[in-house]
C-alpha cells in the first residue's frame, strides 16, 4: 500500500513539474489538452483583480514546434473568425494588430465560452456581445509566424 501511495505521489509531482503554469491555465480554462512545452514566452500579462474580472494574454513563439502545433490545432476553426469575435477583436485592435492577428492569412482559432448562462455550444461566439458579461478563452495560432496567442476575458 505504501509503495502504491508513493508511486501515485511521485507521478503527481512529476506531472505537476512537467506542465508549465501556462499549460495548466489553458487546460483549466478550456476543454483542450494542449502541450506548449517547446514554445517560448514572448509576453504574458494578467490584469485580473481580486474579483476575478480582467484579461490574461499569453503570446508564445512556437518556432521549431510547427509539426506539434499543426497536429494540436488541426481541429480548430480556420480563419476568418466568427462575426462576433471579429467585432470584439476589432475593438481591441491595438492588441490584435500588435501581434498580427488581424493581418494573418493562414491561421486557426479556438473559442471556449465560459459564461455560466451559455445555452448553446461552448465553441460558438453567437450572442457574445449581447450579454451582460463575457467570460471566454480564445486561442489563435498563426501558421506563418508560428505564434500562439492565448487570451482570456472575464467581465
């Protein structure tokens, strides 16, 4: 029994150390199991307050990990983004233009709606702008520049 308990504990410690805090955050706030261990952090910014409102942005350079990223993003949506997301990202144009999202021609995106009252598919942006609050995660992978952007919004 002690050997089994020690083995389980060792596995938990190794898995905790293996996954970065960014991977844990993405996996916790979406229904994805994504491996970004080979990517380099270009920028990370978190404005969440004690009340959990705010934004989180993670920008990764995944150069050298193209095959792995292509495999992980193959079921994501191809550009262009949905109309509500296009409108939202247009409002945050400074952020999206800075990282080339609006100019990207080859890329994939993944939307996960975390709004408690979301009635429809968790992957649909329908009705996003007409709600009293927005709680969602959005990932964008730029195939040409091998960059992954992870954006979280909680209002």
